[in-house]
C-alpha cells in the first residue's frame, strides 16, 4: 500500500491517543467512504460497504476486525492535497460529524 501525507497532529497525537494503527490510513484511503461538504475537509470512514469490499478483496481478518471495531471513527482529509488532518470519533448524540 502507498504512504499518505499525515499531519503530525493526526499521527502523533490523535491516532496515538485513539490507538489507531498506521495501516488504517492506507485501508481507509482504499476502502473508505468519503463525505464531502464544500469549503470543509472531507470526512473518510468505514461503512458496511467498505467492510464488505475488504472481505471480498481478501484483506487480512485482523485488519477487518480493526476497522469494524471503529464504526464512529472519522478521518478529516484536506480535499486539495489529500493530507490526513486529524482523526475523531463521531458522537451520534451530538452534532453530526460525517
């Protein structure tokens, strides 16, 4: 898999804080769903379709389990240059972050 640009904030603070392995960045860029709003960073996440595509393509079971265990995880990505800005957990009970 290819390496993506990830800010220090995203990798050193948020991914570490949330226990997100580096390989998840590669998986989400290949299999993740993207929600775009004009003027805002893109929101990348794993959907049921994402998980099904990973299973169909023979992605390692442990990686699929890792993705399934984070249904509310969102990566915010700069739409202009593809840099991963931060990772967060969307809270279903608060303002919707897609």
